[in-house]
């Protein structure tokens, strides 16, 4: 028996098996559950979102917990040269992921500092004290995710405290700690700013 005949026979057997499997699918109930169309799909055009400022850091909120079944929230940030993005702090109920789009961001988690260049990803796990800054000479742009969502509520309230060129007061930060899962470590702030020559 020649090789081409064997190959054709195998092909016919495989097709027959596939046809039989396809015929049995309805009996297993697969055909009874079509994939529903999702009426809540979301498109955010370039530059779209809700814009705010935290100090000199520009923030554009993209997705919130209500749009993602609480799975995540996301925003874009632009961190200016010499700027610290946040006082050292930690969270207990969610992780944060940063993807650097432009420039370079330095991220401190615990006692470790990681240089994250454009195209790099970094995970800040819950329970670990962290902060981040741009000690380069050009603005750095990032996408940040919090998983699960919810931290965007804090970020939006914080941005509101900076509206009309205002600056938050110490009591404002205490209130934010009471309302949200953020725990500041202001005792570490001065050391970080001096060591890495950045300002808040």
C-alpha cells in the first residue's frame, strides 16, 4: 500500500471523527448556551477618560470597578522629572501593576528599588510599603492597574483636593486613610526625598 493512500485514509478517519464529535455536541448541551452579546463593552479613545491632577502629576482615569465587575480599575499618569508620585504607603486588599509607556520610573517596594523603563511592567503586591518617582530628565508616562478595583475612588478624591491649586492638609490624609485602603508611612518620606533627590 503506498504512502499517499495511507495518508488519505488517515485524513478520512480524522474527518469522520470530527464530524461525529460535532454531531454529539448538542446532546452535551453546548448548543443550548450561545455566547451572549455584551451590551456593556467600553471604548475609550486616545486621550479619553476623566482628567485630574495630583500635585504636578497628570492622571487620566480610564476604567473603574463598576465597569469591570470590580475586577480592576486603571488610569494613566504622567510623572514630571524630579517628582515623587506618592508618599510611601501600602494597601491590604489589592495589588497594583504599573506599565511604563514613556520615560523611566523608579519603584520602591520594601527595601528594593527597581528601574522600570518604557515597555517594562512592575507588580506592587498588597501589604508591601511602596512609592515611585521619576528621577530622569523627561516626563514618564504609565498605565496603572489596581486588582481588584476600588483604589480609583481614593485617587479621584485625592485629585479633588488639588483642584484650584489647593494643597491637601494633614487632616485630609487622615480622612483618606479612614475611608480607603491606604496606610501612609510619612515617617519614611523625608529619607526617600533626600536619598533620591525628588519632591512631592
